C-alpha cells in the first residue's frame, strides 16, 4: 500500500514516491505438521528491530491443499490493526504458496501479537518451528514479519540446524549483539547437503528472500556427518551456500562444528570427518567463528565442556549459547 502512494506537488503533477524498503524482523521456517489448530490462533513474536509500518507473510509452503484464512489482526503498544490481503480481509493460500498482507501503519518495537482466524478443522500444515528471539511455540501459518520505517542497517540470518534453532534452551542467535536485525533460520535435523530441504536448497527460500538481508552466518554439517556424509561433500555444500550468497551480494560467515563425542551416532571415523571440515573452515576463512574452540572441553577436546553440555553430548545448553553468541561480530 505504502509503495503505491504518490505525493502531489503544488502543480498537481504526481511525483513518483520512493520505493518502500521492507526489513524482515522475524522469521519462522515452514515445516510439515499434522496439527489442527483451534479456530483462532494467537502468536506473539519477539521482533529483532522496530518500525512504523507492518506487513505479515503467511505460508502454506508445506501444505498439500489450499488454506482459508478469514481474518488476521496485529497488535502492538495497545493498538490493533486489521490486516487485509489485496484489500480483502480473507485470503485463500494455495498449496505450496505464500502471501503477504497489505501494509498497515503501526509503530512496533519489541513484540507483535498476531491473531489468525481460520475455519474450524483447518490443517496447520504450514506450522513453523520456534525461531528467532522467541521461545513461544504457538506459531501457525505466520512465517515472517516485515517493517518499514526501520533504523537497522539490514538483517543478518543465522543459518543452521537444531543448535541454531535452539533445541533445548533459548537460542544463541537471540543473544547476539548486533545493529542488524538478527533472524534465525535453524531447523532441527537439517543438513548442509542431506535431507529433503538441505541448506544448499533452502538458502534461497530462508536466507536470500529479502534484499535487506546483508549477512549470513552458517553453522552446519553435524547432521550430514552423523548420517555418513563425508567431509568433502559437506565442504562442497558450504561452498555452494557461500557462492549463492556472493551472487546476491550477501556477506558470508561460517562457524566450526561443535564437539559431539558421547552422542549415540559418534564414531572415530565420523569424528575425523568433523575435524577435516573444521580444519578446512579455519584455513579457508580467516574470520571463521570458532564455535568448536569456544565450547570444547580442554581436558577432552572431542567433547563439550561439562558446564556447556545439555546432557545429550551434542546440543550445547543455554550457558554455551552465551559463549557462542559472544563470538559473533556481525
């Protein structure tokens, strides 16, 4: 809506307005779900930056049939706005598709409450993982919040698996101090090259979806390695993501893979693959983020430090996330 506004001068001749810039300040990665929501679902999200206008993206990317949404409202600072989609209050989202709402004027800072109303029994097949700076898990259909009138220099996406998503406590991306809007594109079980939606394939969808994304931090590879993918293929995958980012002018950062001895899938051969990937990262990227060195046990570098171990020997805990976040300078 804002992008179409024209300013008229004294002569009455329309003057072309500047293109409105939309900054993504919250993101959720769509995933399969068999859950069936109530008729009304309220989602509260923690925003990575504020703005003066808002629009919301609804996703049915993982759905197999159309989804009907009858009403969506957003609330911030005690003010509630009705969202429209092409000026209509209701919208039908095709299977494998997404829709953006029209823009509304609404000052937002820290949080935004989004309420969606769908007909009873609507499958929530576009349900999203808990992501970004929010630990709230009741997310349905809502996959992004974007704002105009922002002051941040852009967005940085943290790209990875469950360690990035925040499988146990909090998330390390939510603890990163940055002038940029920090987004989280971590998915539990995700691989760099392995699986139905590995990072090499979803980088366009989940990282390079906005011109306001200026940087990306990749932490991945352990799910590939524990499922038999060798270091050479993991490295090739990281190179592919790097190339895609370079083509779009997005600054690429990569972190070393954290220790995991004690996890059920650990073997000496798989550990050698991790070490090979980490050696390549350190040699190739002088500014590599050395998560491995930050959280490993000095007495046994193949393991997480005891105070950083969530208990399963693979996933760092909330204390470790703090140490990891302090390494990230973006």
